[in-house]
């Protein structure tokens, strides 16, 4: 909780908007990276993701951001590795990061097909 | 006894806490305003999760009382889809910060659950039912339904990956 509150205080939400440059793959990777290191209530991620999309950031990047925010936990990694094991925590977070990119591509492809 | 020796005798959790306390002291001297913002966030977080902490302790007690290794093996250890259904639904319905669930999951694992199941449960925690209206407002219901279903499938894929990495001792 100390780490989460400190990171939340140190990283303002406006930083995320300046990170994206509207290049599909690069934005997705950045989205997943930003989401992975972000901490806080998922409510914030939806609002931030929605606002980023309103500013022109692609849906794939926003989806990667939303999914990695909730499935990858860099800030929680120390606690996770102490309680559940370092190897488990490492593989779980790495696979969640890769899956965030896959989920983003699959979700946006299906959504585009549906709408 | 030197400070290094004392630290080496402590568990990882205590070492992490000491590092964080020193980081907070450092932040206090580097940026007092950020330190106080962090302190406010911390107090808000503590206040918010106190009822959840009580719920977690209650759940842990109930689990300890009712869930035995035999029960876990009977309900979750089989090859059926039921154990994955429980992991998916349990993850979606679980409340509170994720780090409060780690001790519960570690305890359940000792009682026979696999790492794949734990990974599946943790992945499904990303699906937040109360937040679906907000997600629909921003992204539309086609997107929300698709994302939810794809994430459930992804959780099963992750469970498969984690289980096989474990099997091959990677």
C-alpha cells in the first residue's frame, strides 16, 4: 500500500496522454507498458482509457492499456513474489503482458467486425 | 550486529517494508508536497480497504474451517470444467485489492490448487462487473461483451501456459 500510494502520487495521469503518438504497434506496446506499471482503481483506467481514445489514441492501444492495468502488476510484484513465489509471479506477469497485446488485437478486430 | 546482517535475517516482506519506509523518508526530504499527497492516498486506501480486510480475514477463517485438501481435490482437482468455472466466476466476483488475495490463494494452493488455477483466478479479477456500465459508456456494449469473453478465454490460455511452464520446470 505504501508503494501504491507513492507511485500514485509520483505519476500524474496527464503523463499517459503525452506518451502515445498514434502509431498502432508502438502505441499498443506503450499502452501495455503504461498499464503494467500503473496502479490504482480500475475505474481510473476506464476513465483514462476513454479520454485517451477521445484524444485520438487507437482502440488497440487503449485496450492493451486497460487489460494490462488490471492483469499485470509491477507494483504488486514484490508482494506477489514473496507470497506466491518469484517464478510464478514472473511468469504470470510476463504471460499477462503478452496476453494483453493479444487480447487487444482480438477484441478490436471482433468489435470492428461486429459494428 | 551490522544492519546488513539484521536485514538478511528478516523475511522478504519485512525487508520490503523497511525499503519502503526509507523510500518514504527520502521522498519526504526530496518533495514534501508529493509525500503528503502520497500520505493522503495511503490514508484513503487504508480507510477504504478496512472493511475489505475484515471480509478477507473472515473468508480466510471460513476457508480454513471448511476447505480441506480433500474438499479441494474433490471440487477443483479433477479434469472437469467445474474447477475452471469456479476460477473464472470466483475471480470475477472477488472484491478488494489483489494483494489481499495473495495469502488466501497461497493457502488454497497449499490445499491442492495448481498455479494455473491461481493464475486463472487472478486474471479474471480484471473483469469488474460494477464497472461494466462505465466501460459501455466509453466503448460501447459490443466492445465490452467482446472484451469480457476474450479475457475469460485469455485466462484459460494463461492457466494452460503457467501449468505447462511448471510441468517443464521453466
